C-alpha cells in the first residue's frame, strides 16, 4: 500500500476534497494557487437570527427530533419557547425556535424540517437584529411567569433570547423575585417592545427596570 496518501486519492476520507492535500488553511492555500475562491460550505455570510414557528405532537422525543435538522444543516439554536398552554387548530403544541444561520442556509433548514415531517407554521418573517434587556421585579412566580413570557411573545415582534430568574430559597408569599430578560427584536422596534413590557408588567403589578438611554 502506498505510504503517501496523496498518491492514493481513493483512500482519502470522503470529507477531504482532493484539492486539499497541503498544510495550513486549505481554502487559503487553494485560493493562492488558482486565484479562484473556494466554495463556502457554511453559507459564507454573517449569520443572522430567524424565528421559526412549528407545531408538534405532544409526545416524548418530538421536540428533539424537530431540532435535529437545524444543527445538521448549519444552524445554531439560540432558544426554544415551548407553548404548552396553547393548542393549534390541528391539536398540536406551537413551538417558537430561534435559529442563527447564514442567510443562504435558512431555506435549506426549512426544507430539512419539512422533509422530516415538521409542520412549519411561519418562518422568515422576522430577522432579529436588535436586542433589549430588562429586569422584572415582583411576585413573578405567583403571577405566572410563563404567562408573562407568552404574552410578551404574542404581543410583540420579539422573542425571548435569555432568562435569568432569581428567587430566594424558601421565600414566603411576601418575598419578591427578579428576572433578567433579554429580548430579540427587529431593528427600530425596541421602543414598541418596551411599551408592551410595561403594559404586561403593569397588569400584573410587576416593576420594570429598563435599559439606560443609548444602551439598547
């Protein structure tokens, strides 16, 4: 058997293209020799965030199976909001999935989801390029934190990207908790999102600590 792998192209692993036999950065080395840019297998562009709304049967393993095509096709999972309190007209549970990927990979991800039997309710309408962070203080658990988050998602063009809850251990009914909430929204819509946060918080007697001007 030849000792030099380059002399036996049939023995190379399938994942290694024949042109990439040298050291260093294969794409850079190839470009310097040919002057032609190599194909970008990861989409090539700066990743952007999208929200994909899907519906799932309420059975074990359904969510994991639905998320698998995202990772397999170059997507980065940002967050998942499983709306167990709601039911779609088809009798299934709606799920909002935040995905980050290069723009030219998004349609591939959607196709993969559909090929795996996942019903996509809505996708591609939102590209979240802005973020706003608020702190909620009050009786968050007693006032149903899940309902609070659901109302924010339903009433705004925003998605919950991150939640950090702080509740004193063994706290009594008079003790308050706090939550740091990071929301993703479209450029230019942070003001509308903050207004909705204020409205929902006011309905539940929750205090809102908003970001300082210029820090949104």
